[in-house]
DNA sequence: TTTTCTTTGACAATGGCTGTACATATGGGT
DNA sequence: ACCCATATGTACAGCCATTGTCAAAGAAAA
C-alpha cells in the first residue's frame, strides 16, 4: 500500500488549481483578496501554493455559486457544510439534513481504510458511510480514490477470493460506494465538453472500477456517459456512435478464460477511429494482446488521466 | 417518526428558492407583497433570505394553486393543512379532471413522461436529467414515482421487448434514474429505525424496481439496506440475518421458466419468521404460488407502503 | 526568451430591490 | 347580455451592491 497523504502537505501552483477547479486564476485571486476564501501558503518568492483541501474547498465554492448562492454568503462555511449544501442544491429537495457529527480524528488514509473494512464486516451501513464522508473531508478527490476507495476495492477482492468476505459484503460495499461517488459528481457546464462512454463489457458485473474511471474523466472535464455494467459489444458501439463520443473506457475485473478478450476483440472494429481504454485488474494479464488489438491500457488512474488529456489537447 | 424538523436557520437567496419551487421570482415577491405568503429575513443590504420552511410552504402553495385553489384562499393556511389539502386534491385529480390553471413548465406528468422517452431515444443525458429535475419540482416524491418514473420504466420495458429501444437505452435510463433517486435520499435519522433489506434475486439484473421499493421504504421511515441486483438466496438470507432486518423486499422483473420461483422457494425457509415482499412485473403471474409459499405480493407501491406500516405499527 | 505569477485598479455584467404598470381571468350585479 | 370591480400572473424601469473579468507592469521560473 502507499503511504498516507495528509491533506495539507502537498502544494500546487495556481495554474494547476485553476485547471482542476475550473475557476479562472483571476477569480481565485479575487476570492482570496476579497473574502479570504482560502489562505494558500507562499513560496520563497511570494507565489501561491495550494493544498489539496484548498482545492477541494474551491471546488465546492464553485459548485455552490453555480447553484445560485452568493459567494460572500457561502465563502466562510466549513467544507462539511459546503458539501452538504451543494448536495441538497443538486437534488433540489427540501430536507432538514441532520448528518451525524464527525469528530475528525485526523486519521490517515490507512486508518480510514481499516475502519471501513471493519464496518463492512459488521455490515454496518451507517458506519461505512460515515467513514467515507470523513475521508472525503480529509482528502481531496483524487487522493480519496487513490488512497481509500481503490485499496478498499482491492482488499474486498482479495478477501472475497480467500473466502473471508461474502458476496453480500461486496454488494453492500458496491452500492454504498456507488451512491457516494455519484453524489459527488460535479455539476459542471459539460454541455460542450467532449464526451466519453464508460461501461463494463458483457459478463462483467462489477462496476466500481468503471465508476472510478468515470469520476476521473469527469474531473478532467469530460461529459461522461456512464452506462452501468454488463453491456454487450454491439450496444457499446451503438452508444458510442449515437452519443458522438470521442473516447470509450471499459473496466474489466474478472477474467474467465478468453471470453472477455474475445468480446473486446469483437468490439474494437465496431468503433474504429475512436480511442478505447481498458482498465481494471484483469487488464494487466491481457495488456500485450489488448494493445496489439488497438486498445489503450493505462496502468493506473493517473496515467489514464494524462492520456485522456492528450486526446483533447 | 424520527425525522428532524426542517431547518429554520439556513437562509437561501431568492434565486435558489425560485429554482427549487419552480415559481418565478416576480411571483414570489408578489405573493409576499400582497398576501405575506412568507416573511423571509433580510440580509445587510435588504436582500431576501428564505428558510427551508419558507421554501416548503411556497412549494405547497404552488401545488395548491396548480390544483385549482385560489392563492388568496389558501395563502394563510399553515403548512400541515396545505400538505393535507394538496394530497387530497391530487387524489381527486387522478379520478376526474379539474384543470390546473398554472403550468409553469407547460408540462403535466404525461408530457414530462413523453419528453423523457424522447430524450432517451436521442440518448441525450442532459435532457433526461433536466426532465427529471423539472418533474421533481412539479410533483411530490410519491407522485413523481407513481406518475413519471414507474410509467417510464414500464414504457422502456415494453419498447425493449418490441425492439424499438435497445439495451443501451435501458442502461442509460437505469444509471440516470438510479443516481437521481439516490441523490434524493434525504438524510433522516435512521439509526434506530427498523431495517429492511432490498435487493434482486440471482439472475435478475434489473434493479430499478428494487430502487423504487427502496425509496418507498425509506420514505416510510425504514433504515434501508439496499444491496443492488443479482444476489443469490443464501447471500440474501445471510444479509437479512447479519443486519438484523425486520423485513425483506425483492423485485422480480423477468421470468424465464421457473428458475426464479425455485430460487425464491429456496430462499423462503432461510429467513423463517421474517416478512418477505416480492414485487415487480413478473410477480403477477407468480402471485398465487408465491403467496402459497409464504411471500407477500403487494399489487403496487401504495399497497406495499401500507403493508410495510402494518409491520411496525 | 518565454512562460507563469503577482499586485493593483478599473470596469461592466449580473442579479436583486422597489414601484408601477398591464393583461387576463373571475365573479357578480344590473 | 352587459358592465365593472377584483384577483392574479407578468413585465419593466431605475437604482444599487455584488462580483467576474481585464489590463498594465513588473518579478520569478523554465
């Protein structure tokens, strides 16, 4: 496993922050100057250096403003409250939202991961959700995926195969993580963004990998058409065509014989000319044959992100 | 019910209120000026700031007026009474057809449904989402399910079987509706509520019926453990036991031979003593045998809701 | 050198407020 | 049938505070 990544340590220049939040640089500076929205550190020569949680806050502010709030009203709210408000605005419902208090223990990603597994073993839905919420506050989006959710899925996979977790555990984790990630989708402008279809080929029922892919693509500014798991090759091709997608990404977790490879090979000519990514556990063992067949097989989500950007760039 | 009172503290600008209620800003101001429909607070520079219960009242007023009431007659009623009246009006409208006078979006439930189907045919994700959001403003939660989402799923089912919609359409609709319904779960205090497990038996990949069931149960105050689709009998039973559920609900859409019935029959003794609901399209043709086997088969969601209440009552 | 940042000040767009109209209904009363 | 008062949704003008954007000029990094 990788090491814990506290939310305040890593520092980014304003350009990165701008592209990750979708906010113009000028606006970020204006928000700082006028409202102290965030207080980034400074380098030796006075340049701004933002932490991951700064980025997270700016993201939330952007969504809050897009939802009709006034920046001066919301700028002082803590991250948890912003998150809550943005969720409600998205759903457009009028519900008193109690949300259990979280006493932030400042626990690192590993501790969060361990607690999530423990809660899962106990089938304690509320505790799993709480851990995820806590993690979302503690870590930024990418770190959350990389340090908590991905390892969580890996662990579940392993422990399922060795029999110490059951199908029901996997299902519960899936639904909770799924709704969690869907709830955190950014409501960006997306109308004119390049489109990407994300799904899982026929026979592949596990969609969490695909969900993470969708989250990364969305963060990179794409208009994501998430189609859920278990879609036959012809349907994938039809969706790509109909939607006018500029890329396709599928996630493959389980490899039983060559069935999956055959399915993908059938798919490839149906979407000629469109870059197609294959990711997930099982893609490792198939990488050579897949790349030979014309698929792109990034090793991890970071690589996927940069390859995505090279398409539109 | 362990729900929390609607926050009076947080305050929303008029733009947010307008989009959440579907009322034009001018009209909101007019109702205040002429009838004191609500009395929002004011910010430092005189801008209106509304509370959650203000929004709730405005939504009810809108629906009361849409139901043929005169604004001046109903404007003074307290929220509870408005709620009751609006519910009654809706029940009557379903029977006869008094004409709504306001139709801000120019669309009744049927028109919304038609537009949703059209958008789905075009694979236009944003338009589908837009229609659902409009519908959520237009209609209350139960009405939304009953008059838009349920018919939508039925239509999709039919048109899939006759070949005029493809699998990809069904998948897209599933993911969108799913994330929409999950986003609308409101954060009540569910810690001490009775628990119910909701899922779909092995071989049943269509989860939308189960999602609607979950929404109804959640609305009725249950702590819902939604497990996603395609869960084998032993796993369902294990989940029920581990979670300590007081009820189980499964949704069955497709019937291929007697496979499903066998699966359910295998399940029944594993969860002895716990009420188990079976719903969905395919449950009709199996009703007699299922009830004989000890399952409850409500005809629709309304019946399901009342049977649910009789369990805890 | 070229790119990326920084600060400062100015400017224009946005959106909300009040107040005043205006155009249809709706409902009597004659 | 006719006429009028009232009810109600909508529109706009003029004003103000807020807020996004831009330009200029210089410093630091690549």
